C-alpha cells in the first residue's frame, strides 16, 4: 500500500521522476504510474487502487496537469476521499489559476525557490510529514491492539 500517490501529466515526467526518487530515498512508498506499473497490469485498476490506498496525493500542478482529464479525475477522487491529504506543487502556474477545489490547498511554489537544493529540502519536509502521520496511525493501531489484548 503506497504512502503517496504522485499525480502528474506525462509532459512533466522529468519533475515527477525527481519527486519520486527523492521520496523513495526518504523511505516513502510512492506510487507513480510510469514507474510503478508493470507490463500486463490493468493500469486503470492499479491506479485506482493506489489512489484509494494512499494517504497523501502529491499533485504536480502545472498547466499541462490542469488540462489533463486523468489528473483532474485523480485529484477529484482524492478531494472527495475522507482523510486524504493533497499537496500541490506548482512551477508554471499561479496558485489562483488552479481549478476551483484545487486552489483550497496551499501549494509548494517552486518559482519561489532560488536554489535547486531548496526543492530537496521541501521534499524532505513533505517526506517527514508523511512519516510522522504514518507513525501516528501505527501508534493508534498498537494502542487498540494492546487494549484488545487486555479484554
């Protein structure tokens, strides 16, 4: 079960690759269609399952992504799913230009990052947030199992 689902337009593959590699290096189980799908898999089912099972969606929100029917479907599904975090990352679009409900989320704006290392730092912060939320969930499960063992 992936921790993160990366939603992007294939026109933004280079940035998606950077984000994917960085999150994986941080120990985050990330799903990215172009890397995670295997030959012969029914890609629509695999994408739907990965989106359903991930707790966080990283949206690479470019002009191309905001015009992609697939990206809009993925993020729409995440928006209506209970308990799912959405983290938009923008670089060639104004935050105000994001489609209606996407604009509700504070975006990581790459245009404001003067150094390439700033992206790595920002992705590390996102990875740490995801790890922290995952640990909280595991602590709750452990607490429930402990209480059940005492019954």
